[in-house]
C-alpha cells in the first residue's frame, strides 16, 4: 500500500536545481545540505554516473504536493514511518495500549464510585 506520504517526490519549494536532493532530504529526514554535499562528494569521487541519474530522477519524479503535511509534527511522523515502519508501528501500538489502560482506569474509577451504574453493568452481563 503506497500513500502520498510514503512516496519520493521532487521538492521544488526547497530546490536548488531540480529538487531531487531536497526531495531525498525530505523523504529521509536528513538535512538537505548534507544530502547535497554527499551527492557532490560522490559525484566527483566515486560515481560520475550520478549526474545523468540525477537528471533522470528529476524528470521521472513527481513534484511534491504543496500541502502534503499539515504541520512539522506530521512531517516528522511520516519521515519516521519511511525510515522504520516497524518501529513506528510498535510506538503507535504502545501509545494505543497506554490510552486503553488509562481509559480502563477512568472507567473503573467511575463505575466503582457509582453503584447504580455498576449494578446496571452487572445486570447486562
């Protein structure tokens, strides 16, 4: 299942040339400066094939939608999802378990202090 939040886009808003490095930075959560420096270092030392690959990626990747994220927290959340989906799923499950436990505590407190409600619940069982 691929959503718009887990797709690699060109980031034209933060672009220097075509927005590929800015898109990779947004996708991974790494600062775009480091992605650009890494690209230049690799380009001049190891892999000159990166320049044509950059332009091909610039032509093939879609532009990042203007309102992809509501706020910075949502952007960080989706970057964590892309980096480690399993860890993020564990975190969400843990948060839901905590909410469920707290809700059960509230329910227990309210039911135990209201004997009429407690009797009604017992009668329904």
